[in-house]
């Protein structure tokens, strides 16, 4: 959402929703994902991958007797991160294949 669009939204709704519009003005980067191709918006604003990984680690590390010292928990977490990275290293997130050309143009050095 561009700066003009955000301002138009705030102007329209500031009387009805003053707290929300004030928060939007103080956090202008909340809609940054609109600057990217539409194909990848869902992948950018969604936290599903992060939350599912967090829940998996939490489930695996719930039994505290598995980790008598802090170093063993650290080793376990590193191994979980490695497994996660290997399983998702070749995966293309939703929409990124369709937006590849646009993204390449946006981030060309």
C-alpha cells in the first residue's frame, strides 16, 4: 500500500476508528508486502511456516528430562534447525515461481 493509499485510508476511517488509524500512521511499514508482486503476498505476511516449526520444536523438547544440561538442549535445537533447513532448502514458497522475474528486477544490483 503506497503512502497515498495509506493516507486516503486513514483520512476515510480516522473518525470511526481513531486508535487503528493512529496505529497505522505510527507503523507505516505494516503493509510493505504490497510493494511486492501479488503472487507472494500470502507467503510474506503469513507466519504459518514459523509457527509450525516452533510448535514442532516445542513438542519435541517438552520433556525436560531429555536435556539435563543446557548444552544438550542447544545441540538438539541446532539439529532441528539443520533438519528444517535441509527439508526446505529446495522448496519454492507459494507464488515465488510466478514472481521470479519481477523479484529479480526489483533486487537487481
